[in-house]
C-alpha cells in the first residue's frame, strides 16, 4: 500500500458508494479484502495525512462550514476532507477557502467513520466479533511508514503561506472570506 493506492481506493469507493459521500462501508469491504499489512499501511497513511492537515486556517474553514468546530469535530472534518479525495484535500491545504467550491451543506462537513476504517476492516478481515484493539495496535505498529515515505508525502503538500495563522470568530471573514460569505 502506497500513497497512490491509498487515494485510488478512496476515489474508487466514492465512485461506487451511493450516496457518493458515504464511502465508509464500501471502503471497509475493499480494505478487508486486502492483506493485513495493506490494511495497516492504509491506516498509517490515513493517520499521516490527518496529522499533516492539522492546521489553523483549515480549522477556520471547518469552523465556518460547520457553524463551530471542537477538537473532535476538527478530526471528523479532516476525515470528511480525506473522503473528498486527493484533489480536494490538497487544494484545501493550499487554500482552505477553496472549500467554498465543494458541494457541501452547512454543518455537514464531518465524517467520523473515516477515522476508524482501518480498525473496522481489520476486525472484519480477522472475523473478530469481539474487537481486540490491542491486537490491532500490535499489527499497526509492525507496519510503519518509512522516513522516506513520510518525506515524500510531506513534500507533495503545498500549504497556504498563512496556513497556521491564528484566528478567532471575529476574524473568519478575513481568514476564509469565500466560506464566510457562503456559510456566514
């Protein structure tokens, strides 16, 4: 499992899912059909992209679209963002305000189910009715991304120059003006 296959699996699940924004069930089945190592590496890649998207201005976008955004809510937002596919994900990091072009309703840009896909696929693959998170964690830790892979993923991201700008609610119209106009 590499980053290209990671994103291709998301795109393929989006094409198959009905509605297209509910990809978790489709993606879980597709992942469960793979080797355990591929499931773990998919989750490693997902987690790497989640960490790399933990940026202030993106949080401002999430806050604006969803009418507020807690810590957990920002995790769910980034799950939703990943489910939109690579092009939307990367563009949002380059320009969080570009999410004004995405077809999403107010308070609908969150997808908690994306965060646990690797777990669900692993438990399905292993036929575990009783979920053993310790066993999952042992497998997960045995399939880390290499430093080279992490550098390659990071190098591919072109962040907005002001991606870590500090903001508060009063600043949203200037931080993400298009989103503020659309959802304000």
